[in-house]
C-alpha cells in the first residue's frame, strides 16, 4: 500500500503516480467532509505544525495554517526572519533543530534554492516545502492538479499552457513534474530571457512528453484547455531595468479569451500583478481564486498523510 507517512515533501519529482492519486483522493474527501461539517475535523488534536516563512507569503502560509486548524491541530511560527534569532546570525539548520523539539511537522518557505532539503536533513519530523527560492513549490503544484480535476473533470488529454516567468517560477518547475504523469500536451510561453530552463525541457522530452515552446500567447490560447499564467518574479532579478523591460510581456484580457477561446480555464498561483486584467475575473473559466481555496484541502491531505493519521 502506498503511504506518505514520515516523508518530506520537497519537490515535484519525488512523487509516484500512485502517491499523486492518493493525495488527490484524500483532498477530495476532505473537501467533501468540510462541506458537510464546516467547523472542521478533530483528527489532529494536540498536534503542532511549525509554519516557518522566511519569505513573503499570503496564500501558502495562510492555507497551510487553515489546513492545520481545520484538522484540529495548532500552529506556531513566523512570517519573516527578522523577528527570529536568524537576525542574530543563527543558521537555518540550528533554527530547524530547535523548532524540531517543539512540533510534529514543518511547513516552510525560504529564499534559497535547496533550503527545504537542508532543513529536512536535520529535522526528525516531516518538512513540507512551501517554496525554496526559484527552485520548487510542490504543494502548489498538487493543488494546481486538484484544481484541474475540479474545473475540467480530468487531466488526461488536456493541453496546458504555462505562461510568464518560466525561468524563475517555482510553481511551474514543480508543475511539470506532476503533469508528466498524465497524457498532457505542455506549451511553454515566455520571453526568451525567461524561458523554461533547458534541463527541464530536455528531461520532459527525454521522458517522451510533448512540449511546445513559443513566444506567442495568442497562438497558444487558441488550442489550450488550461492557461496557467504566472507573475514575472521581480525578487529574482539582479537588474531592475531588465525586470521593467519584461514585466508587461504577457497580459491576458477578457477580450482575448472571448475572441480566441471562450471555454478557456484560467489559472494563476497568485499574486497577480498585471498579467491578468480584472475584467477576466467574472468569466466562468476564471479559476484562480477557487484554486487558492483548493490549497486548504490539498494541504490538509498532505499534513494528514505525512503524519500518518489516515
Ligand atoms: C507563488 C510563489 O510563491 O511561488 N505564489 C504562491 O505560492 N501561491 C507564485 C508567485 O509568487 O508568483
């Protein structure tokens, strides 16, 4: 039997198809249970999760915390490193070793690639990576998959367009590692400077996946089932002028959707800056706020599974 008990959740590539299916099944079940019993469940009474966020976050931190509370557990943590001993010079490893004495699992976000793995190496409790710099964001990728199931009914056969900052966007890096388990066509739309890293494209092709790269969002939208827009990741740019040049590269409008593909499902991990105009929001296919809501069910599933309580 497939089990995630005791496991860390560090990147999108770690999952087998069976594990992905299990997470989706459990998330679906929690969604149903919460609809029947909005006050939440009592599975994790007495359990404590550390939410250690060294980088800004709205959805990831708050949905992790909500997930833990809805399961009946509680949360300690911080939302910036300034208020912690990191500002006195403590290392990430020592902070983790310390908090490991207090909690049953960690959800963490940190600006350095590989930081969640470093934390997992010293923690005795499971570490759930809520974003490590421009590296990975596996829990987001799983809630994105859950959203596709909910919005489209199925994943196989879908053409998924990923658009924006594919170089620095960690959600798409984890996303393709999840989508590769399905019969999907992947289309990458980005300015040349922000293209999906070569090694990721080559790995997908070597695995037999259909990958198309283009700079034209309009062409890509026409045949898409799902358009996944992303923010240009300002905080990863060494050169502000380069960011200013690229920030308006792709802007999705209601007019484009109505003209090119009225059935389009539009997703975005959020926050959006200017890449989706607000007149898109009340189209039936605008799924991005529902997507943010799905974060709670998927994170409830991950927490319960790594703690081995279901
Ligand atoms: C994303 C992130 O932090 O990587 N947001 C999120 O977790 N929902 C996307 C982004 O910041 O652009």
